């Protein structure tokens, strides 16, 4: 079942809760002692920052799929730690990521520590609206026993301009450990940290797309009735979001069943996937399910959905609704399933969401979001659609599909 640790950080006692949750998630992900300690420290630092700079916020810890799929390798699972607040924002994000920087007379090691320890780290901050930080910690991805090093994408104003790539602190010449430059002079230049080393002969990543998501269980429950997953079959990459009917363990069982079945049927079209999921979910409560599939070779996106799971595609600066058919997968399937199609390009951005979001929400308007970490975009979507006075009203999940920026793997 989709186990999610939702830790509201309102006082210092909850910092320990965030650390323990990260340790539990690391055990679920099968991390060793060293990487478990890294996840625990990242969670501690992010929770502490919420208290210091935003008068509190929310830490979400989950075990998720890697944001980059690698052909020929079993899907890896990583601990994702997201911190969300509605605070004043960070006026100078690059400075805040440097060790020793502080606005509260502390050691100033919080974000710099997260940047060093996480396998990848993304941050979005907007003045007057708040900050989102997402860190992922997985098993050591390199054979020499050292972590691959973070690739961080940050955004300070949240309104205009492009996202920035920053090298990890403490690296020689600004270079990120485990990354090699494109050529002479490239190492360590923000925005040009280079491609990953291929010395370990690891399989090449999917070149065109990344995915990520954020999942919030209703009322602090241990499991969420929502679940997202993505898989690859040949040149087809499929992103699915499932919302089990209601919430609680039985809803989680339905959405988890959909995730397991997706891995078996990922070679089929979205409409055919839904037909197979309908049979797989019989005997459960059923679920609303959306399936988006990108043909990497053709550059075409196909979508089909059943039930109240929303989808919006950003094309040429405007948002387009992708429509699902009424019904419940596993209970009542419509007789015909219509697929929508669209071209995929470097500026595209796809957001799938469950009905935990308010019925009327505005997609994020920042022009640089296709370059952002997809989980950061998901968290920003949830943050901006809700507030302390208008919390989410059900299990809430947002899954995002984005292009891979040219300088990233």
C-alpha cells in the first residue's frame, strides 16, 4: 500500500518525528546504514528550516520510483523527502544553499547539508507564497561506494526567468561528484554540470522525460488511497495515477493493485491498459485511473482516463484539459474508451491529479517549470491550490511528466 509519512511541523518536537519517519522509509526502501543516516539528516534539516524560517510547515516522506527510468535495469526505489510551507520565501536561494549562510544566527548548514547528502535536490521559492524543497536519497548508484552527487535545480522568484543548475557545495572547482563535463571548461559551471559518468557501464537513461509526484494521505493516515507509478516498455513510457474509491486501507488496496498490474500491461495503449486494469481491480472498491503514455520515438502523447482523475497538459504556454470518461475501474467501465493525443516537445508539461485538490485550482504559471524537478512542480501545485485555511479534503496526489532538460541525463 502507498505508505506516506505526513509530518506537520509546528514545534520542535516534530523534528524528531520527521527524522524517525525518514528512517522508517529508508528501511522500507532497503537502504543501508549510511544512506539511512543521510535520509534522516536531510529530513531533520528540512524540518528544522520550516520552524526557523516559515513558522512551520509540512514534511512528506514517501518511497517513490526514480525520476529517471533506465532501460534494462530494475526500477529503483528512493526515499523522497518534501518540505512545503506558506512562509515568506527565500530572497536569495543560491546564497541559502551555501554552507555558513544564515539569517537566524545558526550554523547555516541546513540546505547545504541537504544538497551534499541527497542524490538530487530541487527547490522552489516565491516571495510571499512560500517554499518547496524536495530531496531524494537512494541506494548508492555507483560501484565505487560514493554517492552520485546532487543535481540541484532552484528557482528564487517563481515568476520569470529560467531555472538554475547549481553545483554541490564542497566540490573542487564547483564540480558535482560523479558528474563529468561536456568538454573542456564545462565542469562546475552552473547550468552545465555535464552528463553522468558512464565508467560503470550503466544502462542509458530514458532520454526525453522525467516523472515525479507528491502524495498526501487524508487526515494524516498512514496509507493513501491514491498512488502513482511510471514504467517503460520499449519506446513507450507510461505514467499512471490511481485514486481508490474513498480513503483508508481498502482504497489503498485498490490503487496498489492498479500499480502492480500496470507493470504487466505497460506495453499496451492507454485504453487497453485501462481495460486490463478493470479486470485486475474486480473484487476491490475500484478506482479512478488516468493513464498517459509517451512514445519517445514518435514524440506523441496519448491519454485515457476513467473516473474523477484530472489531467492538464501545458502546450505553447496554455493549459489544455485532457478528459476522462465517467466510471470506476473495476466496477463500471464505459463501453468505449476514447484516447486523446498531442505532440510532445521540450516545453510540454503534464499534470495528473486526484480529486483531493479543490475543484477549481489554477495550474502553476511559471514559465520555467518544465525544467524543474517534477516532484517540485507537483508540490508547488498542491501548495498553491491549498492553504492552512483551505486544507486538502481527501487523499491527494499529483504526478507530473516533464521533458529532461538538455544538460541533464
